């Protein structure tokens, strides 16, 4: 592909491109912002050569730059084939010095050689069971990760056009304002875009809903399905959005401002939450295993609020409201009974 792109670039710079070469080059430029930067650098360097009107056959970029770069690095004279190629460029109007062409080779050979790109390096931060951790991002944004959660971001996060974060689990964000570099959180099936605000995202893999709650500022939430004209729901402070993975629907409600990041302080808030998810939350927070045996609690739901209390207080409240008995042996809590099945 690199030789074809090199040919398309030459045709555009020399105003000899065809509709086919223009389409190929435009698609390549649109595929990656790095491609556009490379082209702009090449265009600026090429402008040093003056007006060009080539009529030469296409010279393979890889062959030319490999030989030219090797000659420059070794300090030796280029071989005969390279001399021939260089004369062909001069013959057809490329009034540029060998130094300029070496610069072009140095700029683009590494990126285009064999069509390979340097792999991106990623950083992962994870909160283990029973832990809540705080992470400072390279742009000074702050993230609180709930137990059993992790975020992943590029090492060059702060230099990217889009500050992209991948989230598994639950996190509260305080984002540094930057209109030119939107902050985007991908969490399961949702993508949340902000410029500077504070909000919470809950997106555990084993839960039926993904939720986004806003504390300050404004965010846009859309399905992360790769489509161009996707629906986006705008959220303001005290807005909460629940997204159902089963039927791909959004339900917008309100939330008390203090509840958006209440879990950071250790509080637990359940609003018609299926008991299966309640028990998973307790297991993550208190580092225990909860065994329901043959009991089925999928139809049971809990609405309750707990401060940063020990698990025994939470289990006692569940017993009083739903008649579910619990017994703890070692690190395992065994459940039985219940009046909601």
C-alpha cells in the first residue's frame, strides 16, 4: 500500500492526480490523523523544491528511500541505480537537492516501511476487591475507581486529539476542561463525551444496565456501535441515564447531586436493584463470597440506602425487609429464605 500512497501523494503535489488517485489519497488521509500530519509535513518540505511538472514513470517509494537513507547514514556515495533514479527526478522537473530528498526519506520511511505502525502503549489502573483508588490522569483529570473496576488509556493520552478512556466497572470522573480535546469514556455499549465536568459511570460486565450520572457540567451519551448517525442523549447536572443492554433503550431520570459519587465515601444506594446485583456489589465491596445455594433471587429487588457500614448491618436490613437469612462461615456468606420469590 505504501507505494500506491506515495504515488498518489506525488500526483497531488504535482497537480497530476486522477479521480482514482484522489479518492485513494483522501480515504488514506481520513483514516488516521497521523496520516494527515505526515502529508502536511511532506507538503511543506516539497514546497522547498519549487514548481514541479513531472512526466516520469512512478518510482517505488520504498526502494528509493531505502537506498537513499542507507547512503546518507553510511556516508558513501549512492549506488548506480540510486543515481539513475535521482537523475530521473531532476530530468522531469524536481528541482530539489539530495538533502531535501533525504529529509523526506527520513520523515516517512519509518512510518510507511512494510505498511507497519508502531503499536500503541496502554496504561491500566485497577481497583481490587474491597478497594477504592484515586488516579490522576496526565491532563490532571481525576478518577475514582470502585472495587473490581479498571480504566485503560494510551500512554500519550495528554497529546491526543481525543482523550480516550476505556472503563470496566464503576468510576467517578472530575475532568479538566479542554474544549479542543474532548474527554471520551467507552464503557461496554456506551460512549460518554465531555469537555470538562464531573460525572459517574457504572458499567459492570455482569449487570443488565449501564448508568451515567452527572454532578456538574454537560455530557453526551451514545451507543458505541460504530455507526455515524447514532442517537446521543444530553445530560445536565442531576440527570441520570440508564441504558438497557437487552433492548438497547435509554431511560432518563433525576438523581440527588450528592448521590452521584456517594459510593466514593463508601455509601451504598440501591433503587429497585435486582438482588443478584446487590449481592455482587456486596461481594466486591466487602471481599466476601455470597452463596445463595438453590435459592433464586432474580425477581427480588431492593430499594435501600446504607452509609459506610459493616456488611452485618446491611445483611440485617435485608433480612428485616425481605426475610432473607444469612450465615457467615469464614469468608463465605450463605443465604436462604426470602418472601419475594
